[in-house]
C-alpha cells in the first residue's frame, strides 16, 4: 500500500511542508495518500538552488553520473512491486500495464547510464581555404543550465524518467513538477535520488497546482523547459517561456492503416489494434484513434475487431485480468462521452461498447464518424477508436495527414513500396510498419510535428537538447 503521506524534495532533501494534496485511488475514488504541495516561495528557492548547483554539476564527472543512474536502476528493481502498485492506485492503470511501465522506467535509466559516458564531441576541419591554413576546430557538449520539467499523469513513471534520466546523464540540475493527480511515482524517484551523492540542488521534485506554478515556465533562470501534456497548455507555456529553449511532447489522434494484403494476418492485426486503442483506457497520446482498413479486408477486420473489443475485461485495475481500468477522472469520461454522443447525433454508429459509469468507460468502437466532429478531429484520450474504409492507399495517406496532429502512425502492409511511401508522405514524427503507432522503445527519437509538439525525446536526443555545443578554434602557429 501507499504511505500515509509523502514529502516533496527541495534541493535533494525531503520536506514535509504540509499534506495539502490529496491523491485518490482512481478506481474507488477514495483518498489513497496525501502529498506535500509546494508554494511559489518553495519553487523560487528550488530554482535558486539549481542555479547554485550548476558549477558542481558541470564538474560532476560522467562516471559519477553513470553511478547515480545505475543506483536508480538497482533500487527501482528492488522496489518494483511498490512502484507498480503505486502506479496502479494513483493512475488507475491496470496492474499488468503498471508493471510494464516500471520495466520501461528501468530501461530508460539503463539507457541513460550508458549514454552518460559517451557524450562526445568532434574535430572540425577548418582548412577549407588558404586563409584558414593552420587552424583547427574542436567541439564539445556542455550542460545547458538549470532545466524545468513538467510531466503528465498518464505515464507518471516513464515520461518523468524521460526528463530526469537524461538530465542526470547530461549534468544539468532540474526542478520537476509532476502531475498533481499522479505525483507519487516521481516522489519515490526523488527518494531514491536522495540516496546518492548528487550535488546539493541537483534536483527538486515539487508537486504544485498549475495556477501557482508559473515560475516553472516564466523564470529566466531556467535555460530549458520540457513539457509533456495537452496541446492547449503546451503551446501557451511556449508563448510565456521567454528566451529559454522549449521542448513540447503533446497530443495526437494517431491513425493506423491496414493495407489490402493483410487478409491472412488479421488476427495479429486485430490484437495489436485493440491493444493500441484501449490499453490503459486509451489515455496515451499515441493510442490508436483512427483505423483505416482497405475495402477488401474491411468487413472481416470489422467483425474480428468488434469481437475483440467486446472481450476486453473492464474493472478493478488491481485485478490481473483487467485490461480496461478507469479513466483518470469522471470529468474526463464525461468529456469523451459528450464527444461520442455528438458523433452519434451526426450519424455515427457505436458497434462495440459505448457504456459509461463514472470514470469507467467501456472500450468503444464506432464507424461512420464524420470527419468534422470533435471525436474525429481532436485527441480522444480515452478508450474510443474509429473504424473507416479506404480504396486507394494514396488517399489513405492523405486522410491520415488530414489532422492537426502528427505524432506517430502505424501501417500494416507487406509492400515495401507502401512502407517507404508512408515514411515519405506521412506528416508525423514516426512511422511504425506492421505495428500500431502506440509502439515505442525508450532509446528511439520520439516526438511530433504540427500540434503534436517540438523536439524529440528518447534519451540520447534529450541529452542533445539539454547540452549545447561549444567550439574551440586553435591556430597552430602565430
């Protein structure tokens, strides 16, 4: 079970300032624990400590950064069950998915430990003309400075890890605001980091209300803001961020294309589509929201996908048989139900699921959804998927691109030509061939275009953002 209370972490130290933040069990609705909440004064103090820690962090050698990350890996393994149960309770994530996320947390820190000792530079040949004869160029990467991190509720362990682990590897101090609905995993992470010899001020982890956390965005002492969350909030934060570098990992309404040659593989395709659409109640920015199937396979796919959707077990996320748990809140379920009702009023048909009870939302499949409805145009962020047919592969690609988002897309095809054509034509950050857009490995570049964000996560790519190139030019003789 969870502890009765959790402190926040200010300049590496636990501070039991209050118990103002109630964290609920998302299935029962009952208060599961209480967490210390930071005010503006605490946030300001944390930023000051991060600034003061910068010289020590620059001097903190790569092998020590690696040792910190390896310590975290060891302790995460030792506290595996505790982390999984905390995630299951605070996020309502089914226990099997929670265990999977702890595994990814460990993977992300392992990759960061490896990358921490290979942040290399390069030698540049400057002798491109007689005037540069005898000059040599050298480039190294140096920490950018104190960083501000804001992480989301849906993957509160691994998406936090994708900020924290690269920061340690890069040697930058940071102040993290975890999602107020799911702060416990980040605070356990802080407890483990506090066991290391990171310089004082290297990290602060401060739950805070959104309306009281402007300093995470506006304070000029931060040199980088990394935000994961909704597009509306992300773009507003970028507007307010001033001169600092901004990395945004935002939303999507990801599509999966099922090509005409997949008739003999529909069982595999359906299993992957159901997973991509409905795992962790569809609350993933790369969850499958739109399924485009070629006319030749549409009817068979539809029949199998309806049956698979109806077979998914909904209920208590602590039960290992549960596949669909609660959405993060009843208000989110009501919002999505309103979009679904709007689509039905516009002519769509619910072919599986559709029932809503509090925060519990059945895995739901619709067809005939008009392309101008909220359910089609916006990010559903819940267990709802749309099924539609196509006749021409090029038209399907254009249909996928008819979106304000561009995070990832999936294409099931045996055609190498179609795979490459999708890679060329789809306006997304990543194209996944023969799997769903929900597929992610934690060392790959991950991020989107259009309203889906700016920049890329994935440990090595995050390290590049958290460091800057510094050039030295040397003249041989003078």
